[in-house]
């Protein structure tokens, strides 16, 4: 699984881009109108929403190509004439949607019900590296594999205002559970299902509606990660301490308006995460509101300010133990700087309904030299029990990073190297984080590699 994922990533990263029509251009051609001409190179192509962040049916893909990333783009301030129908309806955007998950507003491929009705997606992620430091005063060093994922999916557009498809994703994990040291054959890496769901999206003027059913991704993590660019170094605070599980069995519905300026999410799932089947009669119901008051297009990539708020009414286990969440986040994303803050309050945590806990995450990253040098910093504070003295965990990290590919292409292919430091400090009443067997202060230096790749396969361009 690990070797296959790494080969997929390297192969996808090296693959040359292909071009497709934008959904709006394809719709114009289908309805009998002439396809619009290419916009000035200072703006993204008309097929990509000027800005919006709404996460995945369809695996990551990157922003609209700009005059810097497209050698065939016209000079600034000038546009090119409309292309013949046979070419315009079969061109593939070199990058696709401008965010990893623009669903349901836009799919990862620009589809047309006549000329480009289907698209096959292949995605792979690998986060791996080396760590050296001390835990509880004892020196320790190790090589780690933090993420190895492979996914595939099929998109189909049977009508102008409707798309559907399915996604299947696998991940590698350690076989021993949290706070355990023995699993399958010691603590072997094993492969399990991460996501497996069908999805459909319909478009009604400025409103886009999407539905997923199956083992669906957690919408809170999806939405907030759109404003977080250093996932290869560390997870969001809510993901790190499992305030939210990355996926669960159930369904999610989203209504997105005006190119994702407003997203309304409703999620109904079992509440047991990926590791358990349903164990009680209740269901976890989560409602999330996302507003993006700032959405600006730029040749190097979008500029977005996003505000998130959500609440989950849920339960866990045979005894239907309370497991509720209130969450809020603010994030800013641009080609030069990312930043944000996330807060989650838990009414019931760790299998105890009487526990009140919370987590706070703050992050910032920026580029000193475009593509070649950037820096990031991250702080997480976790209070495992608000009524227990000294039950706080502090996690501080900072790193420098370098990219092989341009920022605007980050969702189609990314090869990034981090070199940094991380500190974990535990209060006397704090239990260890998931995956750690003891609650001891840790200092570590990290050299981390983030590999991501996305390939899209569909109808080939036919010259007139």
C-alpha cells in the first residue's frame, strides 16, 4: 500500500496537465450559445469560480491556471477569440477547481453531457519523515509514515445541471489502537477504508445542492482545511485530538450559494467514526454554516476570508453517552499567507458524558521566496477536562518549507519538504494524545516530506 501510494504520487506529480472546458462554457455550448472568449490572463478562466471554498466529493485539485502557469495565455489586459466548438468543448483546464474540494459548486473535472460526460480520478497522498528528540528526558529517534492514502472515483454528467459519481479511498494506519502497544502482528501497518460514498450535485441558478451517502468525509474538517496549507506538517487541532473523526457512515447534504460565498451543511451519521459499527439508536446530527465575505481572484491564486460555525448533537457507545460539539473558526488563504484560528468545545469527550473539554488551534504560514522558501508556525491547546486541575496539553510547532511546484498548482501536484521543531507539554492531570502511550513532555526535530498527486482521465481533445 505504501509503495503503491508513493509511486502514484510521484507519477501523478510528473504527469503533464490536460485541458478541459469549464462547466459554464460547456453549458453555453450545449444550450446552443457561442462559448465565451478566454478572459484576460489577470483573471482565472471563466470555468473556475472566482473564489469559494467548499471540501470533496472529489479529491483535491488545484486552482485556475494563470498567465504565469499557462504559456499560451494572452498578454495582460487582452483576451483571445472564442475557439471553435469542437475544441472549446473538449479543452481541459490545466488545474481544475481552485480549492481541494469545490463540490458541489464545481467538480474536479470540467464536464459536458455531450462532449465530456465522464471523468476518472486517481489521487494519492504520502506524508513521511524522520524525527529525533527526547520524550520524558529519554532520547528517541524514528522514521514515521503519518499518512499513506490512495483514492479513485468516477464523475458522470448526464445533464447540463446535474453531476453524479462515486469515490473510494484507502488509508494505512497502525493496527494498535490509541494508548495501545499491541495490535495485529505486533503493531503492523494495515490498510482500511477511509471513504466510500456516492454523490450527486444539482445546480439551480446561483444555488448548488449536493448529497453524499456512505462512508462520508467529515464536513467540519473539510471546510476548515481549505484555509490550512501545512497539513503535511501536522493536523488541525480538532483532527489531532479527535474532536471530530475524519469520516463516518451516513449522509451529508450541502446547499452552496453564489460560488460558495455561503455554505450550509447538514450531516447525519452513526457517530462511531471509522473504527466501530453503530452501537446505539441515536445518530449524530451536525449543522455547519460557512460564510466567505472576501473572495477575490488573483493570477497566482485566490484570496479568501472564511468564517465557520457549527454544532453537533451526538452520542457514542452502547450507553448513548453524550458526545456534543460546538465549533467556530476563522481562516484566511492567499498565494502568500495562510492563517487561522479554530475553537471546539466538547460536551462529553473520551467516552465520558460528564466531561467538558475544549481545544484551541492557531496557525500561520507564509512565503519568503515564492515556491522555494516558506515558514510556518502552529499552536494547539487542549483541555481534556475543564474541572480537572492541570489537564492541559500544549503543542507548539514551527518549520521552514520548500516546494517543487508553484503554489497555484498545489492541488494537482505537490512535493514539499519541511524542516522544523515541535514541543508537546503535558499537565500533571493530562492523559496522552491518541497514539501516545505515556503523557510525557516531548521535544523533537522533524524532517517531513509531503507528496500529493491527482490525475484525471477523460475524453481526449479532438481537433477540428
